[in-house]
C-alpha cells in the first residue's frame, strides 16, 4: 500500500542519518522509482495536511502498533488455515508453529529502551532495605536458596535472570545433584521446571521418591525392597505431591520450544527456577559449526532467563582434555564445545570426584564430592564439599567424619 511504501522510505532515510521531511521523502521515492506507487506528489502533500496534533503522538503510535499486531495475527491465522489443508502437516506441527509465532509477537512488544540510572537509585535502595527486612525477620536468603549450607556461603540464593552452569564428566552425579537441588527448592514452596532430554520422566519421579524416602534406588528397580521401605516410599509420595515440580522429557528441545513451554507454565502456575539436563543435547538453529550452535543455545538460554526473570540451572558436559591432566581437576576451559558458555554464565560450577581420576570406583554408602565454583559474577569463588549418598542417588550437606 501507499502508506507502507512511505513508512519504509522514512525508515530508509532515517537509517542513512539524514533528516526526513516531505521534501527529502519525495526525493527518495522519486530516486527509487516509487513516487507514483506512494500516491504521487499530490497524494503525499495531502497527507501532510492531515497530520494530527503532536501532543497525542504516543496514542496515535499505539493505534498503529495495535493495527499492525492485528494484521500480523490475521496473516498468521491465514497461514495456519492454509497449512491445515495440507495432509502432510500434523496438528502438533501447526500448534507448535502457532505458539512460536504468537510468542514471537509477545516478545517483540517488550523491547527495552535505555534506563536512566538516576531514576533507579531509589528503587535499588528500597530493594536493599526489603532484603534486609526479610533476612532479619526470617533469615531467608534472597533469590532461590540451594538448600546446601556450605554452598550458600558462596552463592546466597540463585537470582532472577541468572544462568548457572553445572558441569561434570559422565557418572559424577550432575543429574542427581540437580534433582537434589530441585527437591530442596520444591520443599521450600518454589515452583521448579525440569527439562530432562536424556532421562524419561518416570525415572525422574522414581529418583525423587527414592531420594526423599532414602530407599535404595537399585533395589527399587529390582522390586526387592521390604514392606517398611514401601511404606516410606508412599509417605514420600504424599510429601512430594504437595510440591510444584514439573517435568518435561522431550528428547528434542530448542530454545524456542523451551520458551513456549515455560511462558505457558509461568502464566498458568507460576515459575521460580528452571533446570535443563543438559545443554549439549539441545537443538540449535542447524549451524554447520557445532561450536557456533552451542554458543547460540547458550546465549538463547541467558536471554530467556532474563526475559522470564527466573534463574536457569543448566547442566553441561566437559570435554576430554580433563582426562589428560594428572590431577583431573575441572577448569573453565574444559566446558565442552564452546567458550561462550563461560561468557554467558553468571555462575559456573563443577562437580569433581577425586577417586575417578585414580581409576578407583566410589565405594561405600557415602562419597565425598567437590563442588568447584569456578566463576561467580556476583560473589566469591571457591570449593565446597558435598556428600553423595550412593544408595539413594542423593546429595546432602557434607559433615566431617567426627560429626557424622
């Protein structure tokens, strides 16, 4: 339409750093052979005569945005209707496409502009005062507390918008630690969303039950538990039924899929923390370079954490370079397939089991695991000892031998 051509001309002239008025726009349209399609000189001049009062410009702009959104919705609905007659397209694919496009429109509406610091100073002081009051009255840490005493000396609560990376080599206990975190958070009335790309939801639920009931996971799978242990599991079922843990075990997951599911959950139930197990299994945009693909996923997760204003705890693999070092202690350069993970993350932590590097399998009912906090954007770095209860696949606070 003529209006669309004129508006695009205004944008083009503006992007070139030139002033735009009726003369420069006419000249631009004439030079690009679009003057007649835009209504000609007479048509453009008549539009200038109809310019409304500038003091109401924000209201007029809102009308334009609303009409543009309605037009996009109509175009989207038309496309969905057209594809609905295609026998090769499933209803699930159409629903997913509709969700993606609607959420794309929603986020497009919430682009942020520059914020003056002087206008935010009072808010910052009020935020600090609120935290002081909350801590003095309940000793509750800000953000989402991990539930691990020594860990909270370094990380006093996961904060909204943070990307927390938890990395380790296979079989060290990434998933078990993530589920232990989820359990502790959920029992503090937090709404937890778990995305398990590797383990089916039945196994996640089984692990949560065994962890809370402190019943041997292996014997539960065998069916060789005693009646008393079965009773403990049913009691745990009642406790866990009161929590708000949501599990998604889709084996294929993109950042867009994640966003659609989380926005729906947040609108319907609320949301306090997200756990993703694990980053390297997520699907990117199909870049030929795997490093670029992982970088895109990492950046997408950080952006999503900020948009949803909740902490994201994302599990990650380590590369094999760690096996070539005698001590086998993880470091930031060991993050698999991308240095962007380190850059995007607010916190990077590693689980480290010393016995693995000596070729000795963990034995007994308890294994000492190091939690190495290698990056902490808003706090100190250091190492925390954790206790892994092998029978229950559960992490707990570490106690020295003389205190057990």
